[in-house]
């Protein structure tokens, strides 16, 4: 059974997890700053030691590729690439918004409906997308300004779930009874497990030389 090292540095939370197949086994996380560069080596060592693993036990390294914090994404991807190059481990990259959707589904017990993850992008803007319960893209990732017409403009019928550190902006302008805000959702590496296992089984690996973060807006930084 494959073992995966999972990394997320897309927001103020820095997290590292180890998963077997699509099941997270252990995670280390800290959400009170942007000291990701110093936290990553420590978290990786702690996760490996607690599972009695070395990097030789890791079959792939997966990282959320963005959107999110410009600095956080750059630091995380550089670190993941370095581990992959040095240890000849394949790299898997996954949209941060897709990762968040897996988390939202877990927190809602996989309810049917539409999932709208949001990452704060300053002022009333967020990075967002719309996916369904099959994790299919209804609307691709984009920077969006939240207005009181945000939900109406989606033109979707069914229950709507919104989560992430940008979701409060929607709550501040409108809260429709069809919209459930998942306030407890944060970006966590463990939510990469299912998609990582799927991509690994397909040998769908990223190009180590040319993979870049998905910023959506150049030099945008999440505060």
C-alpha cells in the first residue's frame, strides 16, 4: 500500500500529514503565522519519526498548488520539490480549492449539493470556485469580489456549502437559508489524501522542473 507525504502552505496554516492510500495517519499543523519555511522540516521529521518512517517509505509527495498566499505557496512548493529531487520521489500537485472541497465534504458527511471554497484575498475579494459532491468543477478557480448578488449569479439549484477563511465575507452581505457556511473549515494537508491516492494510481505526476504555484493574481498575498 502506498504511503504519501502531504503538504499545505497555502494560507496562514502550515500542515504536514502522512497518509496510507487515502487514509490520513498523522498530521502536524500550526495556524498562527507565516513561519512555514521553519515549520516544514520540523513537521516532516516529526511525522516520519512518529510513524517510524524515513523518506524511503514515501511513495509520493503531494502539495496544494494554490491559489492562496504567494509566499506560502512558493515556500511550500520549493520545499516539496527539493525533497522530491533529493530522494527521487514523484510530486503530485492539487488545487487548494479542490483540497478544501474534500474537507468540506468530510465536515458535512458527504451531503449532495454545491461546494464553494473561499480563500481570503483582501478587502471583499476571495479566491473561489464551485464544485459538486462528485468533486467536479462547476466553475473554475477565479478571484471574485463578494457582493450581495454572489449566490444569485451562480444560477445553481440545490444546497450550497461555503467554507474557508474568506467565507465570512459572504456572511457579512447575505445569508440565504439555502447556504450553509462551514465555519470550522481550515486548510489542512490531510484533505489531500483522497485526491493524492487517485492521482498516484493513475501515475499522474507533476513536472518537477516546470511546476509552479497557481496564484490567479500575480503577487497576491493572503493576510
